[in-house]
C-alpha cells in the first residue's frame, strides 16, 4: 500500500465525464429524496463551472426526454415561451421535435375534460399560436410533420372534431398570414384529417394568395373542396377547369355533408351556367343527401327564386321528385309552403301520381295545394282534370279537400269547383266526415263564412245535423256564439234540420243558447217547429235548470217559461228542480219567476230530504238570501222539515255560518232540537262553537243566547271526533258544547252562557288520539303537553280553564283517560314545560282533585325525578292549606 505522501491526486476537472456525472448524481441523491428537488440540486451542481455544465446539462435534457410526462417536454416549453436556444439544444441532444404531449392514442378519444394536461399540441402548433417565428422557421427547416392533430388548444370544431392541424392555427388563430403561406408552400393543405382548408375559406384579401395556392392542389380531397369553393364564389371557368381535371363532384363538405350541387342551390340567386355544368356531369350528385337529410331537389324546392334551376333538375332522367328527406317530406311538400310555380312544376312531373295512396299515404297534392298555397286555382284545375281525380280523396285526419276549403273563405271558388266535379254525383263530399266525424259544413260554420256555408247547404242530400265524435252538430257550434246568428238562421231554414238533437252529453243547441244568455238565439230556437224546450242532458238538466241557477239569465228564463210546452218541476240527477236552483242562486226575481207558476209547489221536500228553505239556508248569506228565506216562510214552506243528511233549515244555516239567517229562523219559530243530520252527531251548538269567529263574536253570542232561550240541548255530547282547528292547536275532539266553547271558539263569555243555562262542567270529553273519555281540562291538556306550548297558548285558555275549575271540573281521576294533572306533570317533567302545572297548582282546589291521587301520581315517578316530586308535594300542602 502506498504511503500517503506518495499518493498523487488529479484535479476534478480532469476526471472522466462518466465519473463526474456519477459524483453529481450520488451527491444530490444523498442530500435529497424527491425527484424534483434532486433535479434542482443537480442543475445547481451543473452551474458551478462551465466544465461541469458541459458534462451534466445533456443529462438533464436526457432525463426530460426519458422520465418526464410528455406534456412537460422541454421542446413544447421552448416553443410556447419562444426559447429557440433551448429548442435547438434539446434537438441536438436527441429530442423528438414532433412530440405533442400525448401519452398514447387514447388521449385523442377520451373526453376532453379527462386529459392529463391543458392541451395536446406539437411545437409547430405552439409556435404559430404564440407567434414565435424563429421557432416556426427552425421546425420547418427540420421538416417536422405538418399534418398532425392537436386537441384542446382552441375551441374550433373543424369538421365536427376538435383536432385541428397547424394550418388551422395559422389561418384561424394568427394575424400573420406568413405562417399559412409558408405551411402551404411546404405542401400543407389540410386543417384537420380529411378536411381541406379550402372547404372553409372565404374570399379575404389577407388570404387571397393562400386561396390561389390551395386551389392549385391536385389531391382528390383538395380538388373536391376547391370545386365547392368555385361554385360558391361563382367562378364558372374554375368549375369547368376542375371538372375537366376530374374533380370529385360527389365530394361532401365535412361540416355539412353538402355536395357541389347543394352549394349551387344554396343561394336564392341561381347561376344557371354552373348548374348546367353540374347537372350535365355523368356523376351529378342528384341522389346524395347532406347531413340534414336534404337532397339537392329539396334545397331547390324551398327557394321560390330557383324555378329555372328546378326545371334543370326535373329534366334530368335520374331525378326522383318523390325522394323524401330525413323528416319524410318530399320536394312537393316543401314547395307547397313556399312557391306555387315550384309546386306546379313538381306536380306535373310524370313520376308524380297525385291520387296514388302509396305515393301519398297522408295529404295528397290536392290537399297540399289547398292548405299551403294562396294562388292555387290553376293547380287545382290541373289536378281535378286528371282521369283518376276524385274530390273525396282523404288526407291527414281523413280530411277531404272540401274540409280544407270550408275553413277558408278565400277558397270559395275552389270549393265550387270541387262540388261541381263529376264525382260529386256519387261521392257526396258535402257529407264526408274526417277522423273526428266533422263534416265540411261544421268547418264552414266555425269559419263564419256565410257564402261557404250556403254553398255547402245547397248541395243535395246534405246532412245538416251530422254529429261529431262528441255529438255536436253545426247547430251546436252556432248556438252560443252571437257572431254566428245568421249562420244558425241558414241552418234552421234547411228542411232536414233536427233542432232538438242532443250531443254526447245530451245537451241541445237550446241549452247552449240559454246558457250563453244570447236572447236572439234563444228566440230563434224556441220558434222552431217541434222544438223540445225541456229536453234534458245526461245530468237531467234542462235549459230551464241552467238558466234558473244564474241570476244573469233572468230574461232567457222568461223566454223559456213563455213557451207552451215548458216543464218547470222536473228534477235533475241531484234531485234539484229549476225552483231549487233559483233558490240556490239567491235571486228573489228568479225565484218569483218560477215560484209563481201555478204548477210549482214550493212546500214539499225534495226526494233527497230537503226543501227550498234548506237550499237558501245553505247558500252564501246576503241580504237578498235572508229576505228570500223570509219570503219562503211567508209562503208556507215548513220551517222544521228535513230528512236524511240535511236536518232542519236552522241546522243548515248554522253549519253554513249564516248566523243572521239562523236568528231570523229562530224568531219565526224554528226548533233548535229537531231533526239533526242523521249522519252528523254534532248539534247546532257544536257547529256554532267549533271555531273562532273573527268579526262575528257578538253575533255568535247573540245566536247562542237565542238558542238557549229556545231550549237548545246544552249538554249534547258528540259520539265521534271532528278536527277542530285553532291558530296553533290542531286536534281531534269529541265532547259537549261547553268543551267546544273552550277548545274551538275559545270564548269564555259563551262558556258562561252555557254554564248559566245548566251546562255540566264535569262532562266527559275525549280525543281520538287517546281513544278515551276524560274531563274537559284533561282532554285540552292532552294537546298541550310538549315543549312547543308557549305562554301565549296558556294565556289563551287560562280564563276558560279557571272558570271550569271553579265549577268543579276534575283534574284527577275522571273517566278512563289520562288526567289533567298527569298531562301537566308530564309536560313539566318530560318537556320541561311547567306552564300547565303552575296553572293547576295556582287555581285548583280539593273540589277538583283528591290529594291521595296526587300522592299516587308522585310515587309513579322514579326517585331521580326530584323536581316534579317536590312540586307535587308542594301542591298537596297547598290543597290542605286551603282547608
């Protein structure tokens, strides 16, 4: 082993490059453990001297090539930031100048939002995007690929796919035309795969040189697009030149699918010279549809100015005038919407059979002409002159040409032509029905055209009462419309009219007229021989029923009653007579009009158990209704009659809330205890006191006094439960009127009135939630025993509860439900709500509870319930202290 003094060392600069690199890597690896920090330190090491930099810097680039993600390529960074030196150095170290940042082919197919980077693009794309001319020139000099896709770099949808080539960036995203010129000079002509640039070019001064260069391209794809460019810009010489060179006339634009022929027909101003060149071509694309499913003939048919172009197309032996677009429309369908001359050309084509069901399964040419073209008389004459013509030909919804004419007064002359056609002698188009069973006459009535209606009415064998699917006749359509009065006169003048024919619901034209209140129509119908003035619909209602229910139809009612055959006493299926409806309307005048008829008896009960007095008592209360009720009593209507669910008129008035009417009935002798609703165990007091009455409190109290004075039963208890609503308390409840006064009306004065009349404060009450009977206070507390009860709630009931306590109402064991004290104690213990218990402890006495029950209740609570036990103990002391 050599002695230390004899060992020689070499300067680090003289060490082999491999050893220097190994030292650098080992040095930073021992210091740092993450890749990014290692590279940072490695770079710092490289910068310590020029010698180290020349050795280590290539290694940094190599690491980027081999280990970094493609989108972090130093080539792409240099192109984006304009660092030409970095790009050249990377290239000298072996970088791929065509790198685009993608990991594999899937980056071009996955959703754009799933890309691992912002975009996919080559350095050539980026040099154009960021206007880095030095980098662009360098890349072109190095012969990088010019036809490579990008993704996410721009939002353009070239050819329907966002993967544009560099030429797209140069043409659409750069203000410097030099980029595009250089690319094209190098041979680029596509902006995306299968998308030649010329397909998207317009004549622009800044691109004029570019366009001319693109037009000189000889690739089949480029020539096909150039042909469309020439057609679009009306360069007929260029069109001829390209066709002579073999340009693909069937080439379809990648964005629209249009051919050169579509392009030629895309303008309202036709260029016949170019069209002739295209149509005369052996491969003329007459049967090629664009992406919207339109053939060239469809494009032409929708443009009224292209009549001469249409002549050229129709003259071609291979044209199919019946071809359908993606929506199923033919050129004839389209022409019908836009141009009579265009339609006339198409319909005369030998291939068109205007009455052929296979060619025209829906509307026929005759329908199309009538429905869509304003000036169609000559076309109609031509169609009617065909040997196979017949006027009852059916279209959509089974409509005939006469149906279409009937709704349009402007087609009157054509309607005359149709009805004069020889086939009318055996087809009778005037009576043809469409799929809704509607005749041309009905359509004419709806249109209001008197001449058209008279024309159809004049036809032999016309059925003027033909009914639709709903049973409506032309007369029904007129009956409720004043504007059609003259039409109705014409229809009624026809000898075959059936003026009383009902529709599907049984309603007659007279019922419609009466309901509308149009008096001239009512008079006109009533004057018809054989009119059934009392024909009822399926609900049993006659015109008189309908009028009697509406006070505004008083004059119409007078007209009906003046007819000698009127029936005034019939009932509909609800058991209501015209008199009943007159009473329900509240109109004294209407009531007098019907009640004064000698055959009308106002006293008996209807089959459903009520009479006219019930009806007025159940109607909305007004001064008129109150006077009407008095008038009925004066006329002898029994005041205490009533069967079934109705009870007496008094009972009805109170249920409805008609309290002034109820007071009047009591003053006229109504019995408050007679004949309640058999299906409703509530008595009149329950209904009166079941809710609060804002603004009517004094009226309610007055009515209660009168009921008590008339001997009403004050302790009648309900047998079921009904929902009684207060602003904050909702519950199901059954009980006596005293309980209702507390629960519902919440009126202490009413409670006092009942107690003075002998109401029992210890009566049973109950709630359906418990299914048990309790004291009134216990039932009330049943609804208030949780944490939601507020001081305001307790204050609202306090006066009533104290009144009951003073009258001996039990708060201990009473009935079979929970007690008032138990409910109050549970609220205090379980919900920490002491309001109810404090109310009882303050006002209850030994008259309300047995102290022994209080002890039992206290013992029921667990030993830990110290607070509630103490409170109940204090309550016992208070009770004994009051002895």
